[in-house]
């Protein structure tokens, strides 16, 4: 199975690889846990240069033009608890934009915490992403999901019922 990697898979990979496998295999999570959004393939068509928003999967990103003409992609997050996975997810969107010929910078915004984190697609981050993409393919090509290991994130995870039964 060769499949397109989505930002949602990137995010889950940095939290729980078992979740990545379950998502990739279209196992439907408990719908009450809204923040698990099943990844949809990136719709390249949905990017429109005229618009101020871009749509990747079911994520709407704000496009902001800075004074010096750079494009900045902003993503609002509720909390910075999973900041590392959010950082890699946004870096992945920047990476996909770059592949479409659009060089952009990113900013993660946590309005409730009055915090902003800038993300730049450096060669190191690109390398990190490429290694991650390869490893995600390895994870999802496994016949079985990685074994269940309880983590703090489980209590809010849409696969809780599945994993704990
Ligand atoms: S319940 Fe826990 S182990 Fe299972 S997919 Fe969710 S985070 Fe991973």
C-alpha cells in the first residue's frame, strides 16, 4: 500500500505511531473525540492564489502576506501542549507548498496562551521531515499496528475504546 501522507498523519506520528497506523488503515475513531480528524488527501486544487486561505485536508490555513512580501502561513491551535507535533505538521504544509513552488514561512498561534511560534523550513527540518515521511510509510506498511502502550494522550484519544478493549 503506497499512500499519500497527510498532515494529520504527521501530527499523529509525533504523538502515537499506533494511532498513525489506525488512521492510515481507515479505522474510524470514536466521533465524540473531534480532534481526531481522519486525514483526507491533500487537495492541491484547493489552493487558490487569489484567496487568503488555503485548504489542506480539512485544515484551513490563513495566508498572510508580510510587509516584505513573504508569504506566512498561520495556524491557530488551542493549546501548545502538543507543540512539537503541531510544529512538524505545519512544517509539512510548508514543505508541500514549496513543492508547489510557493515559499512560505509559518507561524503557530496559541491565542489562549498569547503565544506565537515561528516555523521556518530549514534544510534540517526538511531532512527531518523526509526521514519522518519514510518512517511513516514503514509504520503504515506493517501488517499489524504497533503494540498498544498506554500514554498520557490515550485518555482523550478517539481510539481509546479500540485500544483498551
Ligand atoms: S488510545 Fe493511546 S495507544 Fe491507542 S491510538 Fe490512542 S494514543 Fe495511541
